[in-house]
C-alpha cells in the first residue's frame, strides 16, 4: 500500500484576489483526487522557520465555496524577510535557510506548493533546491509580470478595480473641467495602467516601458481641448520615471524606498504648462483587495488542480502557467530573473496608439 503523501502550501509576497481560490483547489484535488493530506503554512516561509511550526491541516470542511469569494489569503503572507538574509532586531541579517528546510522535514512533507510572484518564487525555489525540497510554483501578482504566463492570479481583478476607478474619475473631471491623474500599481511594468487606461478611455497612459516627454503630454491635452472637450484623463504606472529617466520613490516608515509620487510629480509639472486644474488620485492597495472576479477564480482553480497533478506525476521544480487558453507548466529555472514587461510594439500598445491615446514615444 502506497504511503499517503503530505503536501504543504504557502502564499508569499504581496496579497491579491484569488489566492484563497487556489488554496481551495489544491485541497480539493489533493484530498478528493489522491487521498493526500494538505498542510497550509502560515505567513509564507516564516511558518516553517518559526518554532513551534506555524501551520494548519486543511480538510474539505474548510475548503468551501465561500473561499472562492474571499480576498487576501487565509494563511497570511509576507513580502519581506528573505530567509537567506533575514532582518534581525539589531539591524543585522541572518541566514535562516536551514531553519526553513528543517521545518519542512519536521512536518514530514513530501512536496511544497508555493503561490508567489517572481521575486518570492525565485527566492523560495533557490531555498528548496538547496534543501532538496520538491517544489511546484503557482504565479500570482497584480502586476502580471511573471514570465511565460498570460495571466497571474490577481491581475484581472486588479485591472477591473483600476478601470472602475477611471470610470468614477471621468464624470468628476468633466464636471470641474480638470485633468485627472490616476496613479496605479505595477512596479516596473505597465500592464495594469495600459489595459485599464484603454478600457477606461484615458487620453494619456504612461508606463515604465515607453519613454515620454512633457511636451508630448501637453500636445495631447491641447488636442483634446481643440476637439471640444474641456477635461482629460491621465493614467500613470507607479514605476514610470520622470521624463529625464529618474525614478520617483517615497521612504516608508521602515526606511525602505518604494515607488510612489509620479502622479504628484506630473501634476506639478503640467500645472505650469497647461491652463486646466490637475488633481491626483493614487489608487494604491485598493487594487489588491476585495472579492476576486470570475477570471481570477477560474485561473486560480485551474492552477491549483494542475499543481497537485504535477506532484502526482513526479514533475517538480516547475511552475503552472496560463498559455493560449489552457494550463501548462514550465521549468522554474526559465522564469528566474525574467520580467514579463509590456511589449512597446505589441497588440495592446498598438491598440492604444490606434485609439489616439498618447503612450509616449518610441522609435520602431
């Protein structure tokens, strides 16, 4: 009689909508399909580094349909605390990678499913390889910047939130004859900004992948005015640099520098070049939270089922991915250090230009 497998699952990096749907799918497929035990690791890698271990054993009573509708992650997550250089209270760092591996062995796991973005998945893959831990990855990030997958969990819901924000800003812009600037998340890529900007009818969309000039923005705003409209919508990705190529960041309470402030920067610059008033809205973490949309529930469920099947097939060190309408899997080594950026000459960028939206200037 074969041994009942014990698999662990954790969420790492920033939260997003659809994580619980993936957890639910893993539990259902593992228990119903294979009769395995599933252990949820709390707070990412920290759950296996803590002593005592911090985990919960899942059963079908927990994995109800209600999980599909829940935002965030019931396991908790962390987006800092690299186990190879874990920050200590005195300001130093400590290599705690061995504690993670020891925790995995203490729990008696046979494989680990990691739901994370490109950064956290890269670190955990290195950690698992070093410790001989069989791992399967599930991509999640509202930024949609994980290589080799059309969709990562959380992206489509965040896109819907951003588009709704533009829809709500439009009547205010029209009522007050203003230029409304919306700053969106996305880190170093502009997927959310470009797609929601098109869907929301923006006049200007600025993303990190395409350089722009203030003159180009002003020319577009003047064009809008000549066409008989006295208001405009500008969408900018948080990772977009100034027109001279400098990043705009803010210092957090813990001393860390993060993107933020490009919207205010543009408002100050444009205020001197155009007659209309400018106002800035920073959508921030609203894009991460809330009830996941149908697409994220579906993709997350498909990813969870496929990840368990990979373990059953003995196919480790792979990441599930969505390509051409179906779930496939790719080697984790092929996504390490690779960012899925917006193609400046791809279909979405071409669509924006075809609609007359100013998205910057790039020579072919």
